[in-house]
C-alpha cells in the first residue's frame, strides 16, 4: 500500500483537475484573440505585430501571450477543441506534481496527504473557471522555478543556470515571467540576509534579465512588459482586490485557506519563539517567509494572482500542516480522506456528461449568427470582453471597437469611453461621435440598452433574453432571417472562423 500510495494520489489529483477543467460553462473571453495570434504563427508563419481586427485607432500589438496562442491553436488544429480542456488538465496536474516535489525536497517523507491538498484545490476552483488561459503557463513555470531554487538552496547550484533558458520560454508564452525574476531576487535577498554566497543568484538573475531580449519585438518589448505589469486595471474584475467591495463576499474558499495557512504559520512561529527568539530568528527559513509575504500581498491586491500564494503556501507550509495533523488526528484519517476523495472523483468522472463548453449565456452566439446570415456588414461596437469572439466569427466583413487585448493594442482612452457609453454617464455619446459604429450588440442589463431603444436613430432588429442587435434606422430592412435556436448548432461550429493566413 505504501508504494501504491503516491500512484493513487496522483491518479486522484489528475481526475480532480480534469473534472474542474471539464465542468465549466464557456471558454475564456480572450481565447479567440489568442487563437488568431496562434493562427498567424502556425498558418501564416509570422508573429502578428499590427492589429487588423479593429476599426478604432491601435498601436503596435505587443502580444505578451503570443506563445500561448501558438500552443492553443496548435492543439485546436491538430487535436480538436477537447484537447484545450486536456491541456489545462495537464498544466494543473504538473503544478501540483512539482509542488509535491518541492515539499519532498524540503524534508517531508510523505507529501501526499490528501486532507491537505483538497484545501488548495477547492481554494482555486473559481480561478480556473475557464479552460484554457495563458496565465496557467506562468503558474506552472513559477512552480518549476521554485523547485529549482529550493534545489539550489540545498547544494545543487548548477541547476540555477537552467533558469535563463526557462526564462526565454516563459517570456514568449506569457508576460508573467516577471514572477520568475522576482523569485530569483527573493532567494538572493534571503541568502544575503543569512550571509551566504549569492554570486550564483546574481549571475543567473542577470542572464535571465538579458534573456528577456529574446522576443519578436526586441528591447521595446521590455518597456511594454514593465508597463503592463504595473498598470492599473480598475475596469477588469479579475484585477480587483481580494477585499474590495466587489470581492468582499467572493473567493470564500480561498479566504478559508488563507486563514488556515496564517493560523498554521502563526502557531509554528510562536512555538519556535517561545524557546529562543534569537536562535529562532537565525534558523528561520527567510526565503519561505519572503516569498509567502510577497505572494500574499499580490493575492490581496489582485484576485487573478491568488494562485501564486496558494502554490507558495503548499510548497512551504505542508510540513507544518502535517505536524499538527499527526498530532491531533488518528493515523487512519489520511487514508480515509484519500479513499473518500477517490470515490467522489470516480463518481464525478462517470456521472459527468462531456461536451464542449459553448458558453450559451455569456456569448452572443445567436446574435452573431443573425448578423452573419443576414449579411449585415460594418463596424461593430460590442463590450470589450466579447470583442475577440465577434472578430473570430465575423471578420473580415465586420470589425470591432475593441476587445480584451486592452493595453496590448489599444490606447488608454478606449475603456473609459466604453464605460461611459454603457452606463450612460456624462459624455456617453462621445463613442458614437468619435468612433461611430454601424452595428451594436448590447447586453440588455446595461442602462444604454434602454437608452438606445428610446432613440429614433437606432433600431433593435434582433432581441434575445440576454442581448439586442441594433443598427442605424436608415439601414434597417423590412425582413431578416432568424438564426437557429438550437444550441447544438453553436456547439458544432464553436471554432469555425473565416480568418485565414
């Protein structure tokens, strides 16, 4: 049983993360732009550096996720839509796999206590509600960096020279590469604090920084990367703070996990300091607490960055958790929990009906189909989250106002303009004057929806339970063909596009 335990643990984890990946309603809003970028590389053999999807002014397309798009499009083209769900499953699995390796490296003989691992898996469930997203690569590489740095700390210093090579790959997959550079810096500070040799950190860190220059845009990309990682995004929900008014009653599983970790480490520190404060301070794992503190601050500032703290907490705090579990719970608890989770996992695997998550409520499938079959050409204003989906489906006959590429492509004024328009705030019609659209696809819960229905200049020519399609009244026809209402139609054509390279 002892030899089979790790195998049972990893099989169970694999099933759990697969169920999480498969049990979603729709793909991420930005996936479509990523697929277009990947299509440009795989089919067009070029990195797309200029936007061609928008009718509004754009600058150089600084695509800090183009490599992710290449991976996504490659899997979609050669293995089909379901492979994107399997890709997310594999990434999540390897994040946990490498985290257990870190735990073992730090001295735990058994890093497979399922009673512990269910907490972080549940804590991050809401953060992985869409398959698949580019920042998953950053969480995976963050875990690998952590494993290598912990190995270096234990005498395998030559491994640190792998980091510059990994930085090149990470940098071309996702802009979260700065988290890896930050990790090197934190381990450097920890060893400097302990008056240990730090030359290897300086050398590897310098090489890693220089390796950022290996990208399709060269040195100018570094300036963009710094800007993108420090800019405010007040209109994007996943960048809101953990305790902001919009998130105060959300992310409850993570907050429970956070309280558990803080309580655990508080007890651990108190117990050590009760013996000798000076001796405890000298022996304390400074890298552990620096990384935990920094990732905690990031998690509090932006809910999108919660996984960095969860990964760090799992890597550093498992051994402390195990000490208290073994002290207060019977020995059979560990196996009982594993058996229970295995039963639940296999039940979920067998009962689940598997199909591509079409996102029927979050995407305007019928509205887009209505525009397509009625050959309504022109510029479309749609909420920026839906923009890349509309482009993916309707280009070249229709161009969009903007999409979720945000700072990658668009100027700073665009999102505030769109926000004023949707909420009918002062100057709401500036969008219509500056960048007049021919077509509008509007969610019916926004104030602008009612406003447009009152305006003689615009006609609502197609309406569903969630959206309305508006065109200029002067262009309105007497008859339009209705789109198919069957969701199966949209499941079967989910990844169809007219974009070619």
